[in-house]
């Protein structure tokens, strides 16, 4: 009960729970529609989804200020790529929240003549930019870790066996020199490329396995990406897929709130 | 901005802001009820108020557990009067939240065949009992402070000085009543959290009194009292020293 009380006290945690509920309703509605459930149940689920969505908008009313504060903090980071990605991502989030607040005012009737479609598209555009920047940051972190990993593996290899075998490419080129035919050279270079790709993927997998926060953040951002892509019409998947992606990313972000060590820093 | 963010990060902080907005809307709506030119604004205020209310109901979905946890904690207090008052108040709050959750489900359309009026009445009744218990605790704490204060010699010196300074008032007013009022005033001055909590509970009391029909006022009084108690609630969240303990 203690942990629930602490969880309940954070408004961000509650908001994530409601987000999970909202996307669960989307997914459930789509599944039931496909399964041929009665219209009464579908109406209830749709009403619940709309209600939770509107209340989440109400809860987000102060978040622009929070995103601006986060951007101010991110400006002081030492790494310039991280500084750029994170600051601009937060600024885009601040703009997204501002558009979202205007949409809330429109939906509740405070601004009755608002073009809700236009503002909705605007808000999703800012959300998409923020997600792309987050994914760029994730890719940069993965690349940094891969470089570090490959350097340490190379150093370990040099330490373990002083007489290192010749690098793969060198061996292949030596053997290629003896069989001077173009088809065998292209086959060998394709084989070398495939081997290199396999090695790189193996390295990426190792890096992500050793860094759960980074893996979590990457999967979360990838799942989230499908939502604005669908709503803006760039890559339409459908309510079922969007609901599943939204639910997955909400559960992952709830995990980072319950286990703070899983949160990617900065 | 830092303090605003810290405030809104707490679930309770945001709820207090929304409650303030809700009752401010109710109060302003009452003030503008007869002005024909402002009916557009009144409609907007009505829409805002109902949005805040339904949003807050969704927020409160987990609060029954919080109230039960608080009741378990107050059960371990040493003072028997405080233990009784606070535990019963927390239990009533838990029941209020249960009724409130059922009402939320009804409003959203998840449950259709429940008697909304009856559940609303039950919710108001539980809220009323919890407020009465909280006020009983406030009166008990004030009495304890007054008794403690009266025994202090320093207070007796102040009483004498007060009588000397305001000889004419003291002689007109019954001396014992004057001494009592002075003791009350001194006790309250030295304990702002108790004053805040008492005023907040008194203001809140008008809301269920009106809904239950025990002491019917009007929407304006209810709105004003709700607004004052919400502002005091915000004050107690912003300044934790002003929050009454336990």
C-alpha cells in the first residue's frame, strides 16, 4: 500500500496510468469491433476513451512550463550533440503542450470557434519532431557505446593474444589476390559486407543488452513514433496498431517511474 | 517557475488548483446569474466547472486506498480522542471516495442502472461526517492548547497587563469572558496550522450542509466557501509548516 500511496502522490505517474488506460481502450475497441461485439459496449469504451483523453489534457495544463525548465537545464550539458538533441526535443514538447492546452480550451467550450483539426495536426507535428530528436539522441548514445565497446574488445584481444590473427578483410583480400576473377572478388566483398553487418548487429545487441535504460527509451520512442505518423497520415497503420503501440510505450514509461534507475539520463 | 513545477508535480497540488477553479466558476456564475448580457460567459463557466469536476473525479479514483492507509496510521496515535476522531474521519473519507468512484462510473457511462441521487446523497453524508470529526479534533486541540496556556505563569502576567491596558473594555465585558476570549486569541495566534484547519473545515462544512438540506444556503455561499477552503488548502500544500499534524 505504501508504494501505491507514493505512486499516487506523483501526478506524472497518474497521468501515465491514464495514458495506458486510454490506449488500452483504443486497442480494446478495435479488437471488439473486429470481433463483432455489441454496439453498447463499444459506445461505453469510446466514451471512456474520450473522457480519459480530455481529462489527460486537463492534467497537462502546466506541462509547458515543465518542458521549458527541462530545456533550460539541458542547455548546460557538456556533450554538444546531446545538448542540441535534448534541448530542441524539450522545446518541441513545450510547443506540443501549448497546442494541447489550446485544444483543451476548444474541446471544453472556452474557445468555441477553434479549428480543432488544425490545432490537432499542429500538436502532432511538434510531437513527431520531439520523438525524432529523441530517437536521434538514442542512436547517438548507441553509436558512442558501440565505439567504446569495440575499442575495449580490440584492447582485450591485443592483451589476450599478442600474435593477433590478420584481420578478416586482409585474409580475404590475400586469398582474393591468388584467384584473380571479378565474380569471386564481388562474392568475397559481399561476404565481407555481410560479415561486417553481422558483427555490427551483434555489437548493437550487446550494447543494448548491457544498457536497459537505453533499450527501454529506444523501444518507447519507436512505439510512440507510430502515433503521430498515423494521425498525420504519413504512415497509416490503424487504431489497433496505434493502441497497441501507445499501450506498450505507456507501460514502459510506467516502469521507469516505478524503477527510477531505468530512466535514461540525462 | 521552479516552485510552480514542484507544486504541480504533486497530485494533491494540482487537485487543489482545479478545486479552486471549480468553486471560483461556481461563485462567479452565481454573481452573474441575473445579468442577461453575460449569459455566454455563464455557459462557458458552467462548462469549465463541469469539466473540472469530472476531471477531479477521475483523479480521485485511487484515493480510497490512500484514505484507508491514513486510517491505519491514525489508529496508532497515542492520544485516544485524536485516535478516534481522525480514524473515523479517514474511514468516512474512504467511504466518500467509494461513492465518488461509483458516481464517476455513472457519469462516464460505464454503469447505467444506479440511482445517481442516492449515491450523491451518500457521498455528501460521508463527507459531512468526516468534516464533523475533523472539526471535533480541531476543537479538542484548541482546548488542549488553551488549558496548557492558562497554566503558564507568563500568560497570567499578560492577562493582568491586558486588563490594565483595556480597563474600560474589561470592566464592561464580564471579566471571565474577557479572560476566556483573550486566552482563545493568544492560543490561536501561537498555532496558525490549527486556525487554518479549523477555518478550512468550517468553510467546507457549508457544502454538504447545503446538499443534504440541513442548512440550505445558496449556490453563491457554497461557491464562496469552497473557494476559500481551496485557497487555504493550496496554502497548506505550498507551506508545509502550516499543515496540521498529525
